C-alpha cells in the first residue's frame, strides 16, 4: 500500500486452497484504487493451460451467441491476461534461454533480456540495466 502498487492475479485461481483465495481476493480489493505499478501474480498458471482455457471460453461465448464464429480473432479477449497489455519486456533470470510455458501467446513480440543473475539476487540496479538495454532496441513487431 505504501508503494501505491495495485495487485492482480492470473491463472486458475479457483485451484488454490480456499484460505489462499480469500487472502488473495482481499489483497486485490485493498489495492484496487492504487495507481502506481500493477503487480500481476501468475498463480496456478501455465501458458498451455491458459490457451486451452481461452479456447474453451471462446467456444462457450460462441455457443451462447455472444460472439460470431467469424470473429475468432477475438481469442486474446478470452485469455487470463485479457485486461492487460502484452508485455514489452521479459526479464529472464538465471541465464535460461527459454520462456518456460509462460505467457506463450502474449510474448510473441516481447523483447527478452537474459541475465545470469538468480531472481533473489536481482535488484534495483539490475532492473535499471535491463530497462536501459531495452531502450536501445529498435522494435519492429515482426516487421522487416
């Protein structure tokens, strides 16, 4: 609260233990009016699982007549992240060169910054370096 951070969460949140769900929803409600940084927790989350759930949601909307089947390009509106923009930058710690089933759909035009530093050791200066590196890039969004 003192840092004005708004908390959100994505994933199959109903798979979490009841006490966790209660505390999570309470925290989300308490921070709902904060307008600084938005922190989105990915809990009980997997990218493939999200795509499967998105397809199911899209099919339900078509069956219920909410969406014309010709509008299948509305798929992203059925993902867990439908309320958030796609990431501009993915910071991958521990030197790993993979996205590990994380935001598979959303990362298609995201820039990656890989650092050998482990997450617990990743600090403010490391974040500044990642953002500085990102600012030097020319983004083409798949164009030539």
